[in-house]
């Protein structure tokens, strides 16, 4: 059986870059990318995959922006020094036997979601996702595992339940209810993680919550009814797109240790 290692490329690069308090500069970008390359090598050595999907955001607007123009409107853009240095970084990954995958109008999360689900549905073996992004943790419900490279810890079903208060299969519904300030996902007013988890565990899923909201004579019931359209828009925004045309084959993503 094989083992797929899906790496959230910019999740690693941006975190390494932003860990340094120094002002943006070419030197800072070069140093960060050297450390990021070491992180990639450490991941490859630790997990010994047969296939590697290193996903990066293509840049520019995505299908989520078309759905909701205010999506990520307050997120700081990538520093220009880092953005300009990325092609060289991708070249170094290629020399190390890792193919960087970037698809116009979709995010790296969608690339990883599509690749991981295809891998698992085809019964090819284990799937490991190297990321700290909460959106990708929903894939644990389908058999994937998440590896937090920065903390050196595994995230599984029990971890998700302990962290978010719901099972992995309800994570998308939870994020829709509570929203995401970082990505500009609105969610429902005054609904945080604990309230969202309580609703989902009581009713079962988002549709059941909304069915029950019709008889809830409480402020939260009123907000759910009033913000129904916003809630379902939020769910579309946080849900992974799983039918991306990746433009690569498993043979192209095969990894051999040199």
C-alpha cells in the first residue's frame, strides 16, 4: 500500500516567514525559504511517503471571491519579497523530487481536499496532511490524519472532538455557524465555537439545526432564522471543493528517496 503526504505549502512558508520579527526584506524571505525547505525535507524523512502532493495557492481571486466578494478582504497580502522568491523555491522542491501544484481560481485547501479524497476513495493507502489549517481537519472524517509540523503532533478524530467540541464530519457546519474572522466568513451573529458545538451536538447537523430553529423561542433561534441565507453562504465558503482538475497523475506525484 502507498502513503500520500499532502503538504499545505504556504501554511509552512508563511508561518516560518512570520515567525521572524524583522521587517520585510529580501534577506528575510531568503532565510525563511531556506528554513521552509528544511521543513519539507524533515516531513519527507519523517513520513517516508510514496507520493507527495505539495499544494500552493495560485494567487489572485478564487471561486470563493466570486461567491462572496468580501472573502478575505481584511487578510494582509503576501509580502512582495516572499511572493517574488516563491518560483525559485518551487524549483528547489522540483529538484528534491517534489511537484508543486497550483491551480488558478482555487485554493491549496481545495487541491489537497481533492487529492486526498481521490487517494482514499481509490484505496491507495494512508493519507497524511501536513497543515495547521482547521478547514482541512474535516478530512479526518474520511480516514486522513493531520500532522502539525510545528508542534510535532498528530491530529485525529479524538483531537478534533477535544479541540472543537464536534466530530470531524461536523467541522464544516461548526465553522459555518461560528464564521471565521481571518477569512471574512460571516457566520451567525454572536455564535461562537461553544454555542455552535452545542447546537450541532443537540440537533445532529446544520440542516437539523435550522429545522429546529423554527420553533426556538430564544434570541439564538431568532438570529438563526434571520441570518439563514448568510449561514448557508458561510457553509459554501468553508466547504472544500473536491472536484478540482489537478492536472497531475499519481505517477507525477510519486516520490523516491535519493
